[in-house]
């Protein structure tokens, strides 16, 4: 029989994150993330997709990271060969 702590450890982390977590990841104000849902723009670019689950809004962590990666300009590209 599993102990209570072992059961919780087996539960996988949700792929969904909150607006607050998106804001923290992007180092911006949460109000900017919330506003992007209505105007469709975040940091001057089309906003990342979000999910409405009843009255709760969530973002997929992998989609937010992929969205942010598309904003990258310049710098080292490890896929480039000399």
C-alpha cells in the first residue's frame, strides 16, 4: 500500500500554468498577460494561446516557452555551423 506522500509524488505536474506564472516567467506585470487575452497582443506580438476552463484561464507551459523562443533575436545559434 502506498503512503500518502508516495501517492502525491506519483501525480504528474499539470502542463497548465496561471497568468501569474506566465508573467513571472516573462518578467512582466500580470495585468499585461490578462490584457493580452482581450486585445490579442503581448509585448508587441500576437499573444500566446490560452485555455478557458469554465471561469479559469490557463496557459500550456510548453506553448508559452515556444512563443517566447520565437521572439529571440540575434545571439548564438547552436544549430549554425561555422
